[in-house]
């Protein structure tokens, strides 16, 4: 099947928002998505973007049954490792179900890896839900290392009230 991988533009934000919801629904977390098309436009395509995004697109003759030609995306941003230096964090890699197994996911991830290397990044990092065996298997086949198993890292987060409390100088115990 023919497809292309390209950098997203602000005009793609409607489709990116749609695919974010599709991914969240698959991950059984659609109620947690608060992002909008407008926020994506501002955060990704302003003078100081917070993220970069790639789009997988198919020609009109291969568009989805719903009429979509933008059928996958990889959203990433730059981070920094105090041990290794420059890094890329891939927040999402998503391909619509009817297009999986056709090389689009590999092509998106390969392009993120190429961008990482072009920018002298030492690593490409991402997370996967523990129950998502198809994705875990996919990444393992590509050579990804599971740091949870090998190094015992835990992912921690502050958000909402906990983030506000911390920012306001919450007392530590």
C-alpha cells in the first residue's frame, strides 16, 4: 500500500485530535483527554512549539471507510538526560486499526529515530501500558528495551491539585 510520512502542519490538528481520541479510546482512557484542536494548534505550531508531529497519509484511493486519508501519527518532543544528553520522547505512536500491519507504524517510528539521530540525540524513549501486549511485542521486535523489567524504573506524575500543591510550596513529610 502506498503512504507517505510527513511533518504535520497546523491544518492537520483536526485529524491529530481525532486520532488522539481514537488512541485514548483504545487505551480505555478517553475520559482523560482534555486537549482540543485549538490547543494543539497553539502548542505545536506557534513560535515556540512544545511538540513536533509526523503524519502518515494514504492516497485518496486508500482512504478509510470514514473518509480519512490521515491515518496515523507520531507526536514527540525533545528532552534531556543528565546521563546521556539529548533525547527524544515519543508521546504517541498511532495507526488506525485498518492500516496496522502495513508498515506505517514502523515508518513513523523510524522517521522519529532518524530525526533523533540528526539532532545528536542519544535515545528515543516512550511508555506503553502494561496490558498492551500487541504494542509491547511490536516495540520488542523493533529492538526496544523494557526498562521496567531490566532496570526497575517507575513513571511518576504530579497533576491537578497535587501539581498545584507542589507549586505552592506544599510542606513535605
